[in-house]
C-alpha cells in the first residue's frame, strides 16, 4: 500500500524516521514517499500496458513541481484544469503532447496559453466552449485536437456527492443523448478537430462496474458515429481509481484493468487515463504536533497544529484519515489503519485544529493512545487533495512539503512565512 511503516516503535518514511525530518522542518509538514508514488504509477502503467495508454497524472491531486518531475521521468503526461496547472506541468518539463486540458470554464487566456504550448488534447465541456476554441485556434492559425467530455449518466455507490460527476445533473460535460448531434455539428469547425471522447465519472470509484457501464455507452456512441463517417480516434477514460484510506478498500489497478482492457483492446483507439488519487494519496502523510489536550463536556479534544486549512477533506467530505502517533513505542504500533481499530488503553478523542470554526477537525470520536502536549501525529493517506487543497485561512502560512527517496530527503516546498501571507497585497 505504501512505504510508511513502524520499526522499533517509530514511523519511517522509506528508510527515514519521520521525527528526524520534523526536527529540521517543524510541523505541520507533508511528507511524501517517492517509492510509493512511483510504485502506484507503475502499477497502473503495467496493468493497462496492453492498451499502450498515455497516463496523464491529474495535477490537481498533488501538484508540487518535484512530484510532477518524478512522474514525468517515469513517462507520465498530465491532466490539467487551469492555466496555473498548465504552467506547473510545463515547468516540470512535461511533453506538451501528453497534456490534456479539462474544465467547464476555460478562459480565453487559458485556451490561448494551451494553444501556444501545443497541448495534446482539449477536453471540451460545452458547445460554446468548442466554438470559442475553434475561433481562438483560427486566430492563431493552429489546429487543436479535442475530445468531448460526455456525461454517461452512470451512478457510483459510495462516492461523496461533492465528487460525483458521472450523473446527468452535474455541471460536467455534455449529456450522452445530446453528444451525437454535437459531433455532427463539430464537423463544420475549421481549426478545432473533435476526434476524441472523454469520460470522468467521479472520484473515488471503488468498483469497476461504473467504468464498464460508462465505457460501454461511450463505445456504442463511437460505433454509431463511425457508421456515419465521424471518426473518433481517442478515448480518455478519466481518473477516479480508489486509494487506501483504511487498508484494503481500493481495488488494485489490475482489477480495474481486467474489466476495462478487454472492452478496449483491438479497437485501435488512443487511450488516455487521468489518475490522481490512486497515485498520490498513499504517497503522502501530514505530520502534526499535539499542542494541547483538554476536556469539553463529555468530550476529549486533542488540539494539534494542523487544521482544516492544511487538510480540508475531513471537514468537506467527512472523509476518514487514519491518525496515529509517529513514536508510539514498540507496544503501541497499530495493527491496521481501520476506523474500528481499538487498543487496550485507547481514549476516544476529537483531533481538532486551531482554526476558529467548529468544523475544523481532522478526526472525530477516534480511539487513540493517550496523548500529551508535544507528541507527533501522522495523518495518513493525505498525499492527494491534501496540500493541493490547503489555504492560508486564519492567516496560517501553508505547510512545508518534503520528498523522501530511500534514505535521503529534501524540502520540495519550504514552509510559508508571514511575509508570504501578504506578498502581492498593496
Ligand atoms: N480527471 C478529471 C477530469 C477530474 O476532474 C479528476 C478529479 C481527475 C481526473 C482525477 O481524479 P482522481 O484519480 O484523483 O480520483 N477533492 C476531492 C476529489 C476531487 C476530484 C476532482 N476531479 C477529494 O479530496 O476527494
């Protein structure tokens, strides 16, 4: 699952004790394991290799330049959703031909930047966007390859309402029953070529069935269009593969591939995947220090120095992140990362941050060993949508990021300073 494990009662990231990093860098800090990152990438690449796909890592999940460089060196392309993410991808040395650009509200400036970079594929989300792109490409005398994001109207059990995208009633893409007509009309375009179909049905999708349903619907449309002489040569199946929060809930990449590869093999389509969470999630932890402990009514609180501005997922999605001390001692090593984990002397606590909102918590009603001021806690499975969604709310400088590679480590983003908080203000 990952390269974070306890040895002699203390947590290591690969070969490096987490406490050693914290001694130099302080808290809160995101610590990533390069081996975990690349292993998860490779598992997807291997599993889908019969389709020879382009894997476009979804930058929004964890976009640090060094993370992107590591994946680019492994052969990854990138899924971007803004001019800023395109900038990151290019700075990380991305092959522009392996960049796909999604998003319902691409601005003219962002489209122009992507045209200038010569990206591989625009994932189009509406008729107006398509014709706007055609106009902008014509002004630059360039051609743009496009895929239509089709909303296949499939449901996915277990995906949080805020991250479900495959149903008709979301803002994403174009309803599948309207898509055929879209492709027909798009033939009139001169500079934008609609030659692909894009799906992204939500995140995380913990079973393969929604993919099978969505891809089956997409292939039927592609065949129908083919019969009319409209050639679709690219199918982008999006992201959404699950990751491990509790332990073993995510199907391996091979399980997704077993169901998906046979549907697509031998069709001559260029296949694109856009995984984010399944690569980055288990590669990162957030380390935080206990500031104070206190009781409030019948509750006990562990107040830590990380907050909702550092990791908003528990607040926003009621998501579960396993939390455990980094130095529990030889007898305190956790047996698993399940939400049901109990130990003989544990205490039920809320782990909360310093932000002035009662919604500021990392865990509620959690059984943890007895903790005291100064203890370090690791918040696991925080690599995806962790730092990437962090903010400076309450004027809290954003956390540092560290990348571990074997027995070495380095800071890949320094902790922000108070000056960073006001940089750009006048
Ligand atoms: N492609 C598109 C078009 C997407 O919108 C997304 C994620 C991905 C790929 C990558 O999905 P992944 O493989 O990471 O599941 N903040 C939420 C997740 C939001 C996902 C948004 N789109 C969370 O923390 O759970």
